[in-house]
């Protein structure tokens, strides 16, 4: 009873302290501790204490769509959302709390923390449903959902989580501070939405060129990889941008992966002029760096996509099927 009174008066911290002292007895007494955490998180979010808020959302296992909708200023307008989302509801709940640059970067850092925490669980559920798992038939019947509806919701949620993680990291301060984390995400299995994340990475400048290339690779957009893969777009002096040697190395590894692909269309891309050039990609590389150009055709293990810095992987990334382009 005391906990209920504290919750009604929005004294969530005191209510949670009592629940902590009671331990398992609180749950046996019918006290919904996760709901208290969630209500406290929403109150802290309104106050602008984003990091503390997401800490409570993590403890409550608040659904990702509910948390993402609290940060409407970070939400790309063309990102497909799960059926349970409501853009207008999320914007109203947020109350424009992340307006200035400082609060925006704090909001982005907090959202990044939350998404990093929930991503393994959300990805595992999406993988399970892609392989035919999920709820038992009786549970679906009681909830009034079909397998296809459950699967669609899980895949869209996983796509939203991965995409928003890229977006949130781009808004963290200082600029470029989460670059390697972003490359690591995009060069591995992911479900990022290409149309939402691509323009943001492109606008982030040359230091995010590698992340953009991995995004295109992960969705199988090799035409976009080849049109982006130029020194003008990928090599620079700012931040951790590629050097010319690193650019040539990544290009060689990428073309080599295409050349030894089982897909004939991928193989043909190596020897065909790219969309923005009269020269085949491998011909250009042979002219600019003959050694790395020849390496494209040599069999054997493929080197990592990014030399000496530990970022990036070979292969085409992209766990998960559709819903990503």
C-alpha cells in the first residue's frame, strides 16, 4: 500500500527503494516493479535527464519503439516503424526536450546506450522468427496475432533498432566519436534501413565514407559502393578519414570479394565500368596501385576490410533478410 501511494504521488525513487529492500516479497505482493521503473524513466526524460531515464527503461525492458518515439528529433522521416509505433504520440511525449545542440547530443548518447543494451535481445528474436520460431500457436490465438504479423513486427523492430543506433551515434559528441562503433555495426550482420541511414552517413563527411560503403555492401547495393568508391569521396585529412593507402587496400579487398563470389553478376562488376566512370574498377586500381590491383585475382584468405585499424570485415555483412533497403 505504501508503494502504491508513493507511485501515485510520483515519488518513484522512494517506491523503488522500498521494493529493493523487500526483494522478492515485492513481486509476490503484486507490485509491478518494471512499470515503476518505466514511469520513473518517463518522468526523468521530461526533466531532460536522458541518461538516468534510459537506465530505468533498460531495467523495465521497455519496448524499443516506445523509447525511440521519445526522441522524435532523431527519427528519420522515411524510416519504416513497427505497427505499434505512433509518431504523433512520441513527439507529444518528448515535448521537444532535445532542442539545443548540447541536449541533442546528450539525448543521442542516452539513446545509444539504450539501443546498445537491447539490440542483442531484439536481434535474437528477429532471427528466431525468421527461422520459423516465436510464440506457440495457442499464445498467438489468445493475443489475436498471426505468425506473419508477429514476424513482421519483430523484423521492423530490429530494423528500427539498428537504424536508430546508426542515427544516434552520428549525433553523439564530439562528431565522429562513435565512428568505429558504427563501422563495426555495419560491417557485421545488421538490418539497417539503407534509404534512411545512407543520406545521413553521406552528409556526415569523408570520415564516415567507410561506414557508408559497409552499409551499401550489407544491403547488396554494389552499384552504390562502386559509385562512392573514389578518392574524392573517401580520402581526406579530417578525423579518422582514410589515407590513400587505406583506401586502395579496402578497394582491393572489396573487389577481390566480388571476384571470388559465387554470384556471376558480382564477378562481372569487377571488369565492367562503374556507373560514374568509363574505366572498370579493377582497371583503375591496377593503374593507381598495380600491386593491390593484381591482388584482386589471387586466391587465398581475404584480408580485413580496413588495414591496421581493426575496423571492418570482409564478406557482404547483412544478417537478416528484407526490410532493410
